C-alpha cells in the first residue's frame, strides 16, 4: 500500500480521527504537566527535582547517557498507554516532533530523519554517500566508535581510505591546519565530532564548513556530545549533515536520535534501509520513488512514544534556556578546573581556551591507571565518572549538566584532590 492510499485507509477506518483527536490534546492525559509543557525551571534546584537521579551518587556521565527527566518519562508512558488502549502506530505524531526538532536546530522539518542513536545517524551518511575505492575520508583520532566505525566499515567494505588527524587542544586555527594538512585531491568527506567525547574539545564547525565547501568536500558533523549541551543552529554552522543522540545531553528517551541532511544535498545520500514511509509511491515491480525529504531514511513501524518523549525533551531544554544550560555546565567545569589547578601530578586534558572548552572536563594522573582514579572517585566519594582509555589518553571525564550545582563541582574537585593525594 503506498503512502497516499495508506493515509486514505487510515482516515476511512476512523483511526485517523482517533489519532487526530489525541493530537488536539483531547486525550485523558492532556491536563498532565508532561503534555502541557509547563515546568518550574527557574532555579537549578527546581530543574534537579525533575530528574529521578539518586541522591547518594553524583552522576557525571551525561556524555555516556543522559537520564530522561520525569516529564519525558511521563510523556513516553502516557503515549505508550494511549497506544495500548487504542492501537495504531501514531506515526502522525512524528510531524509535530519533527517541527520542534527543526526549530531547535535551525533547519527545516524535511531535513530531519529520526533514528535510534547517533551511530545510526552517522551510518546513514557514511553508508549512503557514493564513494569509490581510493576516495578519502578525514576525521579526528578522538572520534568515538559511533562516529569512526562507520568509516572503518567503508574502508573494509569498499576500499575507502580513512585518514585521521590528531586534534589540538591549543587553538582552533591549529585544528584547522591539522585537519586540512590531511586533505588531498582524493578527499571526499570530512567528519569531526562537534564536541569530542574524550576531552570535550569544541571544533570550530563554521570555519571547517567554509573551507570544506570551498573545496567541494562533504562535511559531516557527529553531534552526539553537542545537542543539548550548547545551542546549535545548523544552517549557521554550515555543515552538510549532522547526527546526534537524544539520550545524552538532551535527556530524551533511550534509543532516540536524529540525522540532519541539508535539503539541497539530500539526493546524494542513498538510502541504506527503506520500508513503508520511505517511499512516495510504488507499483510493483516497476515504480519506486522516495519521499522528497530526509524522512526517506525512516522506515517501518517506529515507537511514537519515544519520538514524542524526545519532543518533550526539546521543550524542557527550551524552557530552561539553551544558553543558560551551556553556561551552567561550562561554569561548573571551570570551577572544577580552578579547583584542580594547584594539584600536583595532575594534568588537565581538556582545552584551556574557553572558545574550545565545553561542559566536559577530563584530567589524568600521569603514571596512574585512570581506572584506579575513577574507582577511587566512585567508591570513596560516590562520583560516577567515565574513564577515557581511547588513544592511550588514560583520562577521567566528568560531564556537567542541568542537574548539577556549584556545591557538586566543589565537592568533586575536593574528591579528586583527595584521591590524587592518596595514590
Ligand atoms: C561523539 C560520539 N559519537 C557517537 C556516539 C555514539 O552515540 P550513540 O550510542 O547514541 O550511538 C557517542 C557516544 O558517546 C559519542 O560521544
């Protein structure tokens, strides 16, 4: 059944009316705070109270997984319950969420496809671009496996050549230089993490985008660590594509994410997977056309409850204030940095330059296994950090977000000092 016939059938069966009435807010749950989108977020105490995080452990691994807030959980539950009562896919709820997401990233709704995680979004791009043996792709050595493996796979499968550059924590100019030193006439794709998972380094995306465009190279951004941590306008940044997770700094439901593809370049990304909803029309065995948007990368039955939960996550961030969130996290990281500046035998791996530093702060104790340090922080001081074993960095990473406050940052700095002194 093609798309138009499917919609007509839904309408004729009356399911459209049921789905539509819920969309208009006439469900049993319309009065709940999750749907009305009004939360008290004036103080950080109030924001913290929206999360169920246990109080006896300070969770500092939002860069790994950002727990969903209560309003998000409520929305997922309510939508799941509605569907259990009524049935239906509720795919019509994707459109309003897509609009919210598009406004959030400064793009058009038809430039966004919902995926399950950042890795899948990165794979949509890496598997979809038409590349031949010997074509080159350049990315940074600190890329997360969710960003790098997709290209390693193309290297293995198709002979595409992977080239990596070492990021510099010294300056954005140095990074630009190091990246473009790797670029040759065969370079077809550049990818960077918007913010690296290792040290929280922020790449200068607009500068890279301008140079990539000048050279006619596709520029993809792995935004797993940036969406929800800092405000983002993808049109201003100027990349061709961007992928992110909903379950990190956005605090959306687990297994949510999205990929953005600039509309004018959409046809350059072949679909690796298709199914109902990818197509505009078909007639077996002769006709198959894609829907004219990035939505073609969505296919088959999806969990509408997760998608609307993600919408609530966007709304909550908007309400708290996106610049306020970014400033809050960065200032807590700064507080820790200052608290650790005098600690002997400790090395800060995150950039010192404020333009490149984010809400992530990573340090190491040279000569001491990062696991020993993070275990000390966890067992003796109840801080959940993340070790950075990639590229032999031997670091300990802390992610500072909306549920933390100054007192947490000060306690953490004190705990690190105490652990280092005991080594
Ligand atoms: C930069 C980066 N890319 C990709 C990923 C993978 O994210 P996901 O598990 O949502 O696919 C991560 C996860 O930490 C990451 O930090």
